[in-house]
C-alpha cells in the first residue's frame, strides 16, 4: 500500500510538523515532566496516523472480464436511479445514475470504471450538505468529467461525478478534456467524507450488478456489465 500523491501536502507537510512537535514533546518529557511530553506526543502520533490512513492508496486487482464496468470509488451504494435532465457532452438527457457514499474511513481516491476519452469537464459551485442527504446530489459542490468509454469493444458515453460532503471541502480532479484514462486508473480524489456518482446510458445492454446497501471497492468491485453481441449469443446457447 502507498499514499496518494494528491495528499502530499497533508501527509508530507503534516509529517514534518508532527516530527517537530514530537521533538518538542521529547524535550518536555526529559527536562520538564515525563507525562507533559508523553500525553501530547501520543495524541500527535494518533492524529498523524489518521491522516496517513485517510490518504492510503491500496493496490487493487482489476477484474479480467472486459465486459465489467468497475466502481469509481470505495463506499456503499446509496441509490440507483434514472436522471432525466443529465446534460453534459456526450450525454443528452437521460442517464442511469449509481450513487456511492464514502465515509471518512473509506479510501478516497477515484478510479475510472472503464477506459475513457474525456470530452467535457464541469465544476458546479454548491453547498456542503451531508453526503447521505438525498439533496446533496443536486445542491452540493461537484466536479463532473464525461466522455466516450469503451468496454469489451463497445463504445458508450460515461460520466463520473465527485461531490463534496459536510466534511469534504476539496475536490481534486487534474484531468482535462482530450485526456485518455485507462480502465481502473486513479484520476483524482475527494478529501474527507463525500459521494461519487457513475452515469451510464439508459440502455438494455447494461446489466446492473449491485443494489443499494452493497459495499464496493474502487477498481475491483463490479457495478455493471455490458452485454455484447457475443454475450447475447452465449446466453442464447445456454437456454
């Protein structure tokens, strides 16, 4: 397991500050009072340990089946619904939305569910409602990338939306239109509790494989499967 580069300011700068404070605690413990140095020293270690834990970037093994569309984030599937007014190129109108809630204990890096050529990027200013609040999807600060994705040789529009929560106040998304992102690659993160949404076409060729309440892991859990002509032929032969 490594630490994400998107948190280098926090875990790198925080580590330096923690080290300096621990040196001060050592001198306090030796020259003033042992417990005067020990107690704050333990607190500093625990706080920095949480920072390191939050910015962890565990290795993920991607499912080999190219028909699988992967989870863009760790967390719990909160809702699966059809959105009538999703209008961000290359989408027009309707889209199927899978919403994932991330707690402060979740891994917070975001991954691409399928290989994707980014077409558009849109930032929305907004509120900082709790990510479990159903209104957060419409009202909170958000960053959305959308483009043309490919799974098992089938091209389709796909979008990923990062949404800030009550604690999360920083969305990191360095990718820009024109960039091609590989399947399961890390493209950004949301710092502290938040929500991530995956948008797919409303099409019968997409089979949703999760339900609300399911726990998922970014890059390794499968949210949906795309039915190719070969899959359809195989299903027919099994009946």
